């Protein structure tokens, strides 16, 4: 009888020399710093911070990265439920999952036993299964989305995002909507409002600082947009704080 594999998490780095192989288990590669270039049947391009690439059992894949880049690598017995859509192996991470990756990195620097590793893996799989199932297979749009997530407090003009994606503005707008199902402006607003609500709920930042973190210099404009988006003003969240 074939012995069941032991699931694990590790921190790895790679070299700029393209290598390729296969393995008989599922693997997820999640950048902590830098990008990894992947060459697979169903994906060609870079995977950066805020993303994960899912490699199915038996799938040949080429990979290379700058040696200064770091990655969480999950070796799993099967593909997590949230990753079982056929359209693309690229999965977008939310801020909570990115924060959990930093915890994993810190935890793996300690002396861990088998039980500790098993618990860490199970928590990782649970976190991955909370992620949205929509994928962003367009690598250029993925790069623009990463830039948006990293710079929500900035103006984020279309010309800047188009440059990040190496596209003209018109083509960028078309490809962004095709990849995400919404305009770039609507997506930015959605991410800013979600960030603002999280800050209002889980921190003691004053509303004007939350507005700044969400990319608004005008507090009144922020309050109007937040109220329109969630149906209640920012002050409704601050009054719930204990």
C-alpha cells in the first residue's frame, strides 16, 4: 500500500536558471517577496505578492526567480476546494491570507514538531478555502491588481495602472473588465471600501486616518462614498468599538 504523503509548509528561494519537474502531490507557491516566473500548460508568466499558483499533481512546470525572492511553498495531498476551478491556476490572496503567510514564515523559523506542522497546514488550508473563487488568468491585469492592492492610499490613475500592465489605456480598460467583470474604477472603489471597513472594525484609527488609508483626502467625500457602498456611515462602526 502506498504511504500517504506528509503535508507540509516551507520557505524556499529559487535561482534565475529555469528548472522544471513534476511531483505526485499538489503544490502551491505563494510569494512573500519578489516574483516567480512559471511556465505551465495553463499559465505562462510571473506570480507576485498577493497571488498564489496552484500546481496540480503530475503537472510539469518550469520555474525561476531571483535568489533574493522568498516563497511559502505548500505541499498538499490534494487541491484545496477554492482552487478547483479549471480556468486558471492563479489564485488571488486577500490581506488576511497575506498576513497569515507572514505568520507562517515566523512560525517556520522556530523549532516545530510534526503536530505543530499539521496544525499549521490545516489552518493554511482553511484560510485558502475562504478566498474568492474568481481567478485572474491575465498576467498583465494581475500585475495591475497587485499594484492597486499595494497602493490603495495613492491616486491610482488609469495611465499609471496601464503602464504597470504594459498596455495602452483603452486596451487596459477592456482587458481589466474582461478579467474581473467590473471596471477598474469600480474595482478600486470596492477594494478601498473593504479596506476602510476592516480598519474601522478592527483598529482604533480615527475616521480621517481611515479615509487617508483608503485613498481619500476629503473626509466628506469618503463618508459619502462609504455610506453609499455599505448603507451606513463610518461613524456607525466607530460607535461599536469597545
